[in-house]
């Protein structure tokens, strides 16, 4: 796997873990009505959503609109794959942690 794709995968993994384990409980706790769609996703879905959104924004805004890099579909999908792996890790951590 190319170094660039590895970095995208790691970024998606980190974002998914952080969002699923630390941001999601805050979203649940706030219980604002407009956040209910995120609460329905669960920690895993929320983490994957954050990773996919970040990957899309990076490719569309940073690389394509601002011309700061080369927009690539595989970069986006590598980020999403990292988000999926992070989601699986969140499930395992929740199972092991109680």
C-alpha cells in the first residue's frame, strides 16, 4: 500500500476512534434535538460518519477546490476503510470494557 494511502487509512482510523469513543458520548449527553440523528447512528456509525466526512472534505475542498493537492477517490476510500476499522475497534473495546 502506498504511503499516502496508509496515512489516509490511519487518519480515518484515528478519527473514527476519537469520534466514537470520546465525541459520541458528549453528543448523547447534550441531547439537543438536532443531534438526535447522530445519536441514532450509535458510536460506530458516528465514528464512521466523521471519518467519511473528513475524507470527503479533504479531497473536495483541500485538494480539488483549493488545489492544495491531488484529489483521488482511492484516498477517500482509504480514509473510509480506516473509519471502518476504527468502528470495529470501538465495538471490540466496548465489548471488552463492559
